C-alpha cells in the first residue's frame, strides 16, 4: 500500500523563519559609541582642540623636543590617553546614570574660556611658563565642562579619579616644583652619604656636596631625578586607585613615591661616584651617567610594587571591575536640567 509523499512543511501563518543574527559585542559598542550623547561630546572635544590649538602645540613641542628646562613636561601629553583608558575600564560605573546637565556645564565652560582669556591678556605678568600652565588648566576645565554638559554631575562623581586625573596634563609651575626637587636633592644626598659610611668610604658632606679623597660631587637639580619622581608619583596614583580600596592606603602609597626616588637616586649617585673615585673619573660624564637612569627607575618600580604588595596584605583579591568587555551597560537617561 503506497503512502502519499509528504509535501514541503510550511510555517504557520505569520511566522517568520528567517534566522536572526545575534548582535556581536563589537557591534554593540559601535552603536553605543555612535549615540547622540557621545557624538556631542566628541564634537565638543574637537572644538576644544581648535580653540586651544596654540597652547596645545606649545605643550606638544615641549613634551617631545623640550630641552633640559622643558624636559619636565615630557609626561604631560600621555595624561589624557591614560585618563581615557581609565574611563574606558570604569565605564559601567561612570555611565550607569547619565543626564544632560546644561546649567553646571555652561558655568564651567565659561570659567574655562575666561581663564584662557585671562592667561592671554596677562602674559607679561604671568610669564610664558605660567601662562601656558593657566591655558592648559583652562583646557582641562573645558573638557570637564563638556563631560558634565553631556553626562551630568552624577557621572562626574562616579568617575572623579580618572576625570580629575586629567589635571596632571597641566604643566607644574616652577614655584610648585621647586620644593619636591629640593627634597629629592637632600634625600638623595643623605642616602648617598649613608652608603659611603656603611661601605667605609672616607667622605665629607657639606650640604648637597660630598667630597671624597679624589672626587667631589654636588647633587644639583639636574641630578634630582625629577622625571623619575613625577613618573613614580603618577604610577603610585594609578595603582593605588586600582588596587587599594581604602583612602589611607592610597595616601601611604603616594607618600612613599618620594622616599623611593631618593633611595634609588642615592644608589645611582653613590655608584657613579665610587666608579669615578676608584676606576675612572669619566664615569661622572659618560653615557652611564646620562643614560643609566632607566635601570634605577625600574628598581624604583620594584620598590613601589613591594610597598603595594605589603599594603594589600590581608586584603581580598580585587574583583574585576564591572566595566570589563561583555558586561551589560545600563544607562538611565534623564531630561536636561
């Protein structure tokens, strides 16, 4: 007995069997980045680059090709990129509750523009360096104003550290930088003198000057390791924020930045002085003097990480931040205020 052949199975009326494409995480991020709010903030940043192009070009020139005087600005152009990376890693916390905040944003925006105008008008009184610092401060305020305008004060509070971290883009004025440099000078001299005493090397100290039988050195500002001091300070800020939950531990880690630099810089000066005293005087002027600092900077990092490890004893392992890729992002939007 033959059975009728089954015809093609048809879907029920109104049902669509076309396979749906699942949205990839990358596509989701592209959609989020292309939101009107983000596009408005991007336009805001682009406008700021045109408004503040003259001080930005000067700061870029100093940070990349500055001489000994402007070498202290070498870190400044890296700060905005570090700040953006921190905002990205903490994006779920920062952007969990966003709203347009026009009033506060406009007030801060006008503050930045007025500060920039003042720095331009008062250039003879401020001097070139202080005027540049004031203009870059106005630029950072301009960025913060745009952030508040587009995302609101709640987002600013949630992302206080990475956003206020942008203030480090402002070149530190000489009058504010002199005291840390002097502290590193005397701290390095003290460590160097202590090492000579422990090693039984005859040495006479007079302020920042140390005299050996055949060699006399002076720990000048150029030997104070200002680049290492600023770098270790910035790294201590970042790692304290990421890995230490309590405020007092973060403060302790940051306060250790200066002693760590003094110890490593004192080791470096003592080593070069001993080589000049007992081997060859040219060690005080050769490539080891000018390019050997990277090794002692890495040693300072090891000391800093050891202090960080001690501060984390008894602390539960830090959970991954909510902002890791693939974590759903909840945004509650509000009306403009």
